[in-house]
C-alpha cells in the first residue's frame, strides 16, 4: 500500500509518500502511476515553476519521496500541497486497499 503523509498544518508544509499500491503488477499499476504523476507535477510546480526551493529527498530502495517547503515559502506553494493532499484523499476513497493518506500537525 502507498502511504502518503502530509505535515505542518493547513496548508501542509510538506509530505512523504512511500511504497507501492500492490493493486497490479509493476508497470501495470494505475494507482501507482496516478500517485507518481501527481507527486511529480506538484514537485515540478513548486520547484521549477514557482522556484520555491523546497527540499526534496528520494529513496528508490523504499520508493519514498519527501518534500519540505522552506519557512518563507509563498502561500501558493502550500496550496499546491493542499491540492495534492485532496487529490490523494479522493484517490484513497476509490482505492482504499492501494493508498492511505494521513495528516499530522
């Protein structure tokens, strides 16, 4: 199961997404593809388009990506994370065995 955790309040200041959904074989898993695409788009928006300079770490061995906004990030960066959070929550309702979403302060 994919685990997505958002932290830092509302809007979030960061997220950690890890794991595989296990809903289909590798390369055929549309849940993993949906999550990967959404996470990549969000990171690209924040760092490449808005040039926020969020800290990003990736661990391929655990299929984990973590993104943390800097303290002085613009509000729109937090809203981008909030949009990702809402999207992944909706996806978790459609596929509760494939993805879980948690929010912590």
